[in-house]
């Protein structure tokens, strides 16, 4: 699958899938850079894929649909104008000949969904899972978000994770506070620091890497549990309790 990032706003990625003169884009918050990329590569926009209703993921829908006549798929949420096909858990959808299954992953927002292609081992997860982090819990609960992340964490280790923000260095800096002896985390932080110094994206990651470095997927880590205890944040060692304590820590800045 040919996937290219299009930079938008301060730190968004709009993901473009392309094949045989056609393209699909994931979460186009801004139409202008998408149109520029389509014109530069002489591609026709076939499909817009939406993960949730936040404006930095949906703001370009109206213009792109008007300019190209593309179809729009996304969550069943009336806040999102222009959706042609609503997606829900377990639904299969074909995009440019690739088959994606839809996963409901509420927490960041209640309508949040992700798209997983098992044939190519590709996941478009919006703002649910980031490199070394996860989205803020705006509309759901910590328990809900933990369950959503657990669902994503069960995907095959080789699955490529395409999130929609370049938050990696800040996430990994925080992760090192939470699990300071994690060698995989230290090594990935060094690699990502080098990538950003060269203005290269740190995305995609993989599910296997995130299981190894991401504190929001590592609720069974004894080191994380110990860090919560020594910082007076421990509320129990259940998955939801550990996740909630770590997320609350991150929210405190």
C-alpha cells in the first residue's frame, strides 16, 4: 500500500493512499495541501476516510467533496457534514481495492473509529493511539479508552500504525518519566530525535513497537506500577486503574 503523509496545521498528518491514478485521504482537516498534492501527482481523489469529528480531521471535507465529487466514509455522527457511508464495528469497506475492517475505539471522542487492513497490516487510528502516547480522553472515560487501546494492542505486532499527529518526542519524554529503565524506549527516543532533527516523520510506528515502549499499552509493567506508587499516583494494578493513573499524570503536564 502506497501511503504518504501530507503535513497540515502545526503537527497534523493527513495520510494519502494512492494507486493507479487514484487517491484516498485520511482525516483531511485542511483541503489546500491535499489539493496541492493531488495536482502535483496528477491523482484523482476517490475517497475521504474520517476517524472522528474534530475539526482538524474534518475541516477539508466540504471543499474536497465539492471539488472532486469523492465519497466520504466515517462515523455515524451528525456533527460531521458530508458523510456518504457511515461506518460501525465490524463493517468491511473497500478503498482503492484494499479491504478495511472498522474498529470502534471510543475514548478520545465517543464516535472515534479506526480502520485496519489485515492484508497489508496497516492501521489508521486517528487520535486514539500515538507513537509513545494516546489521545486525551475528551468525551469517554479512562476505562473506555483503555479498552479501545487494548483492542488495538491485540492486532498483529507487524501492523503499521498511522496516527494523525507528530507528538512523538513529547510523548516519549513523558514515557521516560513513567518507565525510566525501558531500554527499547530509550533507543526509540534517540532514533526519533534524530528523525525530527532531519525533519522526518516519526510515524508510522508498529503495534509491536508500541507494546514495547508506550506506557498507555503497558499497564502490566512492574516498573510503571512502581513509578505510580513512588509518585503517590497508584490507584490499583488493574489495567484500567494503571492506564487511568498514567493518563491523569500526563494530563497534569
